[in-house]
C-alpha cells in the first residue's frame, strides 16, 4: 500500500507547484484583470444596480427612501415630452447612422487608396476627435449663427437664402447630426482604415486581373473582408447615438418646440432641473432595457450571419 500511494502523493505535490508557477507567470495579467473588474464594478455595475433600485423608490437622500412601485414610470409615461423624446432619439439615430456610419467607411477607402500624404490626411481626419466635445459643439454654434455664421455666409456666396439652423424645427435635428458626425468622424475612419489594411493585397491583385474596377473590388473584396468590423461598428454606432446628450444640451436646450429633446436629455431634466432623480432613473432604466434587448437581438442575428 505504501508503494501504491507514493505516486499519488507525488502528483498532488507537483500540482500545487505547477499552479504556483502559472500564477507567478501570469501575475501581471491577473493584476490588470482585477483592475479592470474593479473599475467595471465601481463605475458601471454599481451605478446600474442603484439605477434599478432608485427607479422604484421616492427619496430626497435626506429622509428614508419609500418604495413606490411603478409610480416613477407612470410619471414619465404621462409626461407630454416622453413620446417626442423617443421619436427624436430614434430619428437622430437613423440620420446619424446614414451619415456617421457610411461616411467614415468611404473616407477610409479613399485614404487606403492614396499613395501620398496619407499620414497628413489621417491627422486632419482625426483632428476633431482630439478636441474636447464641448469645444467642437461650441464651434458649430458659431457656424450655425443665422446672422454671421459660416454656413449662411457660404450659402450667401451662391445667392442662396440663409437658414435658421438651430432655431427651426425642420433643420435643428439634422444640424445636431452634422455636429455628431463631424466629432466622431476620425475614430471611425481610423478603425475602418486599420481593418482595410489587414486585407491581403493578393485579393485585390486577383480582382484586378479579372478586370474588376474600383467599385467591384469594394463590393466583392473590401466589404466581405471587413464584414465583422462593419457589424461591430454598426452596433456601437446605434448604442452611442441612442444616448445623445451633449449636442442638444449645449446647442438647442431641447428646442425649438422640443424638436431636439432626447431621452438622455430628458433624464437630465428630471434629475437636475425638475429635482426628480427617481423619475430620471426610471427613464434611464427604460433606455437601458431597450438597448439591452436591441443588443441581444443584434448579436444573435449577426452571429447567425457570420457563422
């Protein structure tokens, strides 16, 4: 019995030693992982848990909290701005998707085809991203000025009438889309450009030998080879634009006539202007559920298309 138990004891002794070596070898990686988990837990998961709790409470953070069930949700539903906020957010997302999703991809293709001054042009394209978001928005506030703004001066050169960019219900929302597209143009372009540079040049050479022009190469080589990054960027674009806040907050204040009120801006109104933090959390919980459902459906559909 002694000889039979010796190998087992030896294996048990070697396993902890192997485990310790593995832990020491990956200690740095585990440290970075723990740091990331702590940041996510403290800045993402913890606020989300409190958002859910506060949505069903009524509190002023002085007196004890009172559970009110769905009262905060009824308050939000009965707000006449509730429906316009969701409609404006959906319209902003759709317009930003048409502009901010396609334009960076086209610019990335153009930069990828160039042979000279590519580094300089990349810097020019990425420059808006390096500006603080508030600075870019305030810059466009001057561009949109109906009296001496740059855009109306350009229209005047062509003898066209000036527009009330931010003061008209017909142009206010698209004006915000232009600002958002310009501000995020550089990051999307560089991501697409990095994906384009991973495509083997042999595929383009084979397409050229088959007589494929530029548009056919894009259709049959570029888009299929970058399909995964296009799908990921599409989801990120929709999730980000559904949370638009800076543009309506700084440029229009939700006007004119609530034409640019977004869901997140209405959350801000409830929390800091109306003093109803719980209703703001209820609205935020609605938005979070909508984004979670959309992300789950989108990931399922994209997985089925990529497999």
